[in-house]
C-alpha cells in the first residue's frame, strides 16, 4: 500500500503590506469591490474620491510580489463625533482570504495618527452578511471591546423595500486597545 504524504500549506501573510490609498488605486479598488459580493457597488468616481479625499481613513492591502490590491477598507471619522471611526466597506480578494487581512487592515487603520482619539468604531451590516458579522465580532473580541448592534437603516423606511435592513454595529474600544493599536 502506498502512503501519500499530505502537506498543509499555510497561505503567506507576510507578502501583504498595508498603506494609504492613492488616486491611482481608484479603479483597482472599484474592481475589487465589484468582485466581493455582497458588497454594494459604488461608482468608480466614488472610489476615486475615497482614495483621494478620505485616504487618511482608508486602507489598501497590497501584495508585495505583484503589487496587486487584495484588500480595501473605506472609512471616515464621524463628522459629529471624531472619536468614532465609521467603516464603510471592507473587501478582501479571494486570493488573500484566510490570512486575517481584514482584521490586520482594521488594526493598521486604528494605529494611524489620525485615529489617535478614536474610542469606538461603527459600521452597518445586513443580517445575511455572515462574513462581516464574523469579522467585527472577532475584531471586538481581539481588542477587548464591546459590540452592540441595532437596526438602523430599515428595509421599508429607508430602502423602499429594495435592500435588506442595515444594522448599526458599534464597538467600544478599551483604552489599552487604543494605545496598543
């Protein structure tokens, strides 16, 4: 009887770097978001503006070996509460999934000087988006934060029945998580 040797190969996570986006990244970000269902697609122009006007609170994950953009987070500091970071979208290319890229992008973003006063994080998630719920629950747990959620933009009240209710997810970050980020 022949023995087959099975090797488990761990995906390389050291091949990915995190940086602020540049305007030249707009089209690649747009394509990445389009490939990451169930994310809502924005216009190419919207993603270009995010890479330009909101670059300080957005993150690109770039594969070193070929320069491909394999991850994206768009976010902004809340206009009425700059101690809260709102995360608009998180996208990770299929080729980079399973490497903790999304959590690492969140941590890299919170470690930036612009986020020095951030005490909480908000995002909206539909009930059906299991991957996003898992990401933010895991991130809150790893940070020692508290996660709460409430229905926010409702299907009938805000989307005229054409989109699932978005739940506002709030993560309160403990002081030690903010200083360690």
